[in-house]
């Protein structure tokens, strides 16, 4: 059975593809998660995160832009942007402890993104959490 971390990692992949212009990926999210063996409760969790992030993308991106220092959202790498979008969506729209969301985002960025990403993501999320 997949973990919530694996579900989030799959959502990051979906958000990454979406950001690169593959907006039709939303139609295939269910099958993609199934192929990655994200099933049952974890698939429901992942679909909720993915669909929620997409549905609230303008608000999520606005939140990112407000907390970027000396950067534009277009300057943020696609993987980092996907991690930020997911974690900010969770911060704004879930009851999960903010420390858990931030920790999960940092750990995922260590595995999926550039070397500087964990520090960058931590800084943005910490700034939002303090707001």
C-alpha cells in the first residue's frame, strides 16, 4: 500500500506535467496514480490534492508570489513550483499540521529537486506559515 508521501510525490509529478503545458493530464490522473500503485485511500487523497491545487491555482500562485524574495514565480523551477503549489494548497485548505506539511515538502524537495531547493522551499513556506 502506498504512503501519503508516495501519493504526494505522484501529485508533484502531475502538477509538474500540468505546469509544462499538459493540462489534459487532469483527465488521466486516475489512471496515472493507478499505474504508480497509488490506490484506495491514498489515491483519493492524491486526487483531492491534485484537483484542489488545480482548482485553487490562482490563489496558491498569488500566495507564492507574495512570499518570493527578489524573484518572480516564472523564475522558479517547475519541480520546485509543483512542490510549493502542493504544500501551499495543503497549508491553506487542509487541517494538517503546518510543520508536517513543511517537513514533507522539504523531504520531497531533497529527493526530487535541485540542491538549493530544500532551503528555498523552507524559506517560502516558513514565511507563509508565519503570516
